C-alpha cells in the first residue's frame, strides 16, 4: 500500500486516524500548519502545509497514493485548487464530509460539503465520502453549563443520533486500508437517538452531577450565537437544523457495525471518555 497523507491530523477525528494507521505500520504523512506543536504518534512523518494555501500541498503529496481530506472550516475559496493538486499527484481520496442529505450544523456547511464532493467526483480520483451525522463532540460546548448543573439551549426535544469521533476515525482507517470502497458514500451515526435534554442528563449522570435542562427561546439563542459565531447564515441554519430534529429525528444507520463488525459506541460511552472535560 502506498503512502497516506492525512489532513486534519491533529483534530478530534484525525488524531485517532493517525494512531490507527501508525499502529498498522503504514507509511503515513501528516499535513499540519505548525509542526512544532503537532503531537502525533511515532512513525508519522510531519510536514508543514495549509489547505488554505494550496501551493504548500505539492511537496506534501510527493509519493502519496491516498489522501484523507478534512477541511479546516467551511471556506470554499481554495477547494478547487486543493482538489486539483491532490488529483495531480495522488490516486485516491477519502473525504470527511457530512450527512449532506439533511441540514446539519447550518446550511453554509452543508452547501460547502456538497460543493467539495462535486469537485472530487469530477477530478478523476477514486473517492470515498464519509458522511457523519451529528458529532458528539459538539456537546463540549455545554461544558460550562454542565458544571453549573443547568443547560440553557434551544430545542431540548431535538432528537439526535450523535456519533463518537473514535467511530468516525475507525471507519476512516478501515476505508483507507482496505479495498472495495471506491464510489461509496457512507452515512455514519451513533447507535441510538437521544434528545438534547437527554444528552445533558447522561453527561450529568456520568460526572455525578444532576443537570437540568431549560429551553432557551430561539430568538434569545440567536442573539447569543451571533455574538459567539458571527455569521447570521450559519446561526440561522443551525437553529433550523435543531428545530427540524424535533419533528423529524436524525437518522440512525448501521454503517459502523457493517464496516467494523461491532456496534457503534453509545453517547454514554462518549461521555465517559470525555468526563474530565465536564468536571
């Protein structure tokens, strides 16, 4: 198997992908903005580069056969140049996309992933798309409120099938190291649905603290999110997405079990892995 280039190798998913591949003894190179700050497993070659500066990709792509592509944010300005650079030197790409059939964390993010997928389909590369539903790690945003015992957030009855980042990474490593995935678009989810209020309760149980939920009016939440995120389109898309999961719960798929031969990790298992983040 040829060399694999990882982008996003220091992120929530990428760091686990790097560990899986390093433990397999494969040739792995990680593209990072600041090599001096990267903490990656032994055996992973670290090179400097940035997807927002496509010209930095060419040295990193030398002798690379497969690229694991994770985008830093949702700015599409350099997407075409990045895909062109990959197609010029590699043969295969595994793209961490999103469940683009549904509105996830905002319309802007969804449209971005659709655009990148379209570029990849037209590139001539052999491709596989990983399309996770909601990330369990997004609930880390409640950490301060969890410590106070009260989560105030909109749409407590929104029902989500949040996935553990370790499952996304395990699927990515499997796809990167095995044949038969060309042209596949895998929708990944956790094994169950929980409402947002239930998620907060589970986290509280894991850390040994009673956590109450209070629905924040959407108009109040919008003002707070605008102050935090800044982008009105992103905020409005997120609010619409959460509202939609009240009446149309997020899908649950069996893809993790099918690909890995084991069930997906539960939200409670995720909370146990991250308990120190909420204490």
